[in-house]
C-alpha cells in the first residue's frame, strides 16, 4: 500500500490486483488537474484499510481480486463510510458483476476500455454524489429494468425499505428538504439514500426517478 498524498483536490484511492494496471492508473490520474491519488491497494481488504486511514472522496475499485473482492469491499466500506463514493473499473460487464456492484452500493461502473477523460469525468461525478455508468452498462440497466411494472419487483428488491420510501416520496414530487422533514432525518441522509437508489436502479437524474416511481403505481 502506498503512502497518502496531501491535496485539496478530489482524493482517490486506486485498487486493482494487477500491478501494471494499478500503477498505470496511478500515473495517469496523477497527471489530471483536480484529482489526487491518495493511495493504492491490490485487494478489497487493502481498500477498506486505506479508506479507514485516509478517508478519500472516491475509491476506484476493481471487482475480481484476491483476499476480498471488490463488491464485498464496497459494501463494507459504505456501511461504515457512506460519504465515500465507489467507482467500479473492471474488465467485466456481465449482469452478475453489475448487479453485485450496485447491490453493494457502487455509485458508478466503468469498463477498462474507458478513456482517461471518461475515468476522470466519472471520478468527479461520483465525488459530487452523482451516479455514472459506462454506456454499455447503462444499456444493460435500462434493458433489465424495462419501462413498465413487469420487472419492478426485481428492481425494487435491490433497495432497502428506506430507499423504497424515499423513491416513493420523490415520485410524489417532494424535494430533499421536504423528504427529510417527512422522515425526520437530515438532508444529508436523504441525499445518501438518493445516491444509493440512483446507483442501484441505474437512474441518471431526478426526472427519471420520478418516472420510475410513478410507473410502479
């Protein structure tokens, strides 16, 4: 594991079990203005340990790694550090890999053929709390969710009861402050729930969430 680098930019941890890939990503990201590589690791356990000690904004996470896989690490990290965004960068774009990452709470999903510009833009989006997906992954998500209610139970099963409740209130047209007041929680907590359900359902924006919620009724 590498030592932290101090910066006021978006602080990123790079996690990949292949040395050449990990080192290449560290080198490339270190050259991008506004992004600082705070550390790097070779498996999910190291990712968790780095988040514990460095508190980065974003973890750039591979999925299939020894010791602890990326999805398990993502779930463990977000359970204790919900403010950290996880962006998956992997070779695999099969349904099982995508679903596993989203269930774990990943906010973004890219494949390793993404360009440097795409990765940088995704890191910035995830740092802002926005969901971001590779176009091919987005197409799979849209295809899997469908446009009607036939596949809704499968999609909703990915959400926690509270996330389902927040989705319903979004469908009612409530803003974050109104949802927070209704649920007796902070607006920051509401934002976290929204980020999670957006990632799990592959939603790009609030308008899409409203349409999805109303399709369930």
